[in-house]
C-alpha cells in the first residue's frame, strides 16, 4: 500500500494494493497473475519493494535490452513500431515489458524459456533458454543471481498465462531448462509494451494538430469511421477494435495519419448506450425493426444508412475534420500502423476474392445502371476502404438504395449471396458515379484454419486482420473441417449474447499463425480493459457439440436416467422430451443433447453430473437434482437459469 519508486526506469510512482499496481495520480495498472499455485510477478520483492540488488540488475538489464532491441530491429530488416516510431523513451517501453513479464514477447527472444516465479521470488531473467531467478529465501537484501550466456535479456515470453492444467508442466520445464511446446510458437506477436502508453484517455487529441501543416508536411490524415450497432455482439468487438486502433496510433508517432476515430453507432431511438465513455461515438437512430424484418433480418443495412445520415447532416459532418475517412467494421483489428492509402483522385479498397462480377451478374448491374457493364464494377466493398467525404457523398444514396433493393430481389439472390449484397450495393454505386478505387490486396487478410504456410510474422505484410471466419482446430492441431465447430474454436459468433471471457486458452500445437496471432490480439484488448464484463461463456474450448455414442450415454450417471423422459420448461407444458440418445423435442425447434467436455465452465466433477442441451441456437448446461425430479438449466453466455420439472 505504500508508494513504490520505479527508480531510474520512469519518473512515475506506483501504489500497489494487493494484486494491482497503479501510477500515483495516473491511470493504468500492472497485474500479477496466480496460475496453478504459482505467482507470476514483475521485478519487485514479495512485499512490493524493490531489492537493491534487483534494481541494480534491472538497470544492467535495461542496457542489455536496448541492445537486444537494436539487434533484432536491424536483423529483421524493418523498424519495430515500438522502438523507433513511438514518441516514448526506450526506458518507458522497457518498463512496460518488465511490468508484464508473462504477457510480453520480444521479436528476438521467441525461444526464451517460459518460467514461473515462486511467490517469494524477486525476478525472472531469461537468456537463450537458460533461466536465472532471484533468491527468495535470502531476505530483503538478497541479490538476484544470474546464470547463462553473456547478453542475457530481461524478458518473459508468453502472451497469455498458461492454464492451470499446464502450470505443472511449465514449472517442471523451468526446473530442467527445457521449453514447453505451445500453439503460441506459431507466430510473432508484439504487444503494446504497456497500455499506459496509449495516452491520457480514450479521447486524446492528435500529437500534432491538424491545423499544423508544417511540422508534418507529408501527413495525409484520415478519420476512422467504425460502423456499428448497439448489440452485445457489436460492442465487445468495438472495444477490442478501438484498443488496437489506439495501440497502432500510439506506435505511429506524432505525425500519424490516423488522426481521428468515431464509432458510428446505429441504436434504437438513437440513445447513448454508455460506450461513449470509452470511445468517441455518434449515435444515430437505427433502421426500424419492421424494415429490417422485411429484408430478412439484414441488419448490415444500417451501415449505408448510418454513413448517409452522417454525410447528409451538416452538424454531424462538421465534427469530422479530416478530408478522408476510413470505413471500418467492428471485427477489424489493425496489425500495424496504417498510412493513408488513398489520394484525392483515387480512394483505396481491399480486393475481395468473392466479389468479382461476370456475365452472370451483368443483368443485376444493368438493373441499377442501364448504361453500365459488369466490367466496370470493382471487386470491393465499403470496408475496409479509405475515401474522401466528397467522393463518398456522390454515391451514398445509390449504395443504400441498391443494397436495399438487392436484399428484396429473389432473382438477384440466385447469383449474389445475401451476405454480400450490401457490398455489391457499394461497388455498383461507386462504378455508376465513376469513382474508381485503387485495389489494395494486402489491405487486410481473412485467414482461417485452412490457411496454410502463413509466416510467423504474416501480419507485417497486411494492415487489418478481419476475423470474419471462425478458426477451428482439433486438439491435435489439425483443422477441424469445413463448416464445423472445432474442439478449439475462436469464432466471434459464439459471443452473440455475452462477452468473451478473459484469458482465452491458446491454440493447440500445430495450429497456424492466424490462430496464434488472433487469440493474443483478443486477449490483449480484453486484458487492457479494466471494465470488461464478466462472462459465463466458454473460452476457446467447449463449444463443439457432438452426440455421444449410446454406450457412453448409458454409462453416464445422469444421461442414463433421461432417455424417454418429459420435462416442463419454465412452467411450459409440453416442454422437453428426450426422444433418443441424441435428439430432443422442444416446443420451439428440434434440439440435441450430449455429454459435457471439460472446460473453464465445467470441471471434471461437472462433466460427471451434467450434460449439454442445444436448441434454437442457444446452448445450455443442465444438472439433475438428487431426487431426479428436477433439472436446472444455465444458458452458456448470459447465465440465464431455467427450472425444469419431470412430467
């Protein structure tokens, strides 16, 4: 509870209470994590005071760290965004790495041994796979001892703390000096050294004002428009997206092109939803429920609707100072600082492989543009795209109108898939008004488990990771299969009714670099948000639902009692009927049931005393009462509970 001086590392003072440390008078915090009985700690003593020997060793380590960063930057042939492009000092950056020893990864130290420090340990040093830990039993004055080759790096190299199940293996590996294989070995991931570097708050102004045209003469600023709705599904994605926008903006330095950000939120009645406290937001009234239902529930129509309202409302448009805007989506994560890819004469857009027009779609083009041709329609959508406000205003009406009409055109549905019809509205509208985009193939990537031969640093050659597809793996590291939920599953669609939980489990060994990078990007954004809501949802394990064979069901202490039984559901009769060892009949839809998989929400005992039930797109965990007369259901995600009574 006493102020803790950071010595020469930073002028900041830290006040530590229990497991949390905050700069005195500032924002941010440094966490300690308890994992499997071990405590992962920063370079401080067990009581929060730095030992003199440790401080001296850290000072030496800082010098070594700077050299390591220089070497790895030179060796990689490119500039690290957190070394040369950030306005922060190297001491501040290194402090961030020390503050998150289990959550930081250095580009040149990927093969460092992962070690868990005991509760009394002063520090952990890693050098080329050989560990040196500070003495825990020598009292406050004991100096840390170092072992290993010259040039030891002060680092710790995992982006997410290992699960409790693997903590013993990690500890054993530390004792023998061996590495623990991990699905996180498949990629190079660079965390922000410390979320505190991202500025004083979510509404910080550009380091160099837009009015200053001399300090940054080559800058071409653009304003990011994050098109969104007020659903749980959209809001958690928006929070992760905005964190990474701020991360890359901070990394880009004072003359960044990424000067503005606005969440353009289509909300029922246009009323604030509270997220404006975390990110700049404009609230617009969403399209009516009846209108959306009449267009087959296609809520994406709110994107052109929102942009049109913005461009055609002078009071709103005046708040967007930049000439260029980037239209973005909530499931976008910036992988590196983004420069303005457009010019005043040529907007820039990503090339979608499934958007190529042909003779088959020419009649659709001519329906909305009689004198046009499919050959003039580009394979693009509205996002990601960077374009001037004036250019976008030319065809925003056609973008909206064509999208709406396509969505209600059964003939067009035969050759244009419904989920891309709004994208076709944009591309046809742009072509109709002679707005030709520069096609940028590396603007974004959309990799899933089937993306093979991804380089560990694939993200350095793109700007946006679009996680539109789920990444599905078996636990042996093989892709689960097309259109199947994996034993290890990272899919935004799991979280339509609840936020993803913290500390998502890492992918299995053998998973590709996309799985490795994305799970760490989610974890980093979530971990940096102190107000991230608690969740009853699974992490990346537990979502796969397979009907169990009859022998296993008969041997299960609960499932064996349910075949043929009928139950009321929240007082509704008839309710559920367990028709077979897999099928369930409900008043709403056909369902299925089976045995639980051990996960963060269901331990070994839970597996023996409960089962899963799925119907109408919702997943439930059910337990049987001791007398066998009642079932308690808990919905995965929001935790809603329902009582069932045997009939």
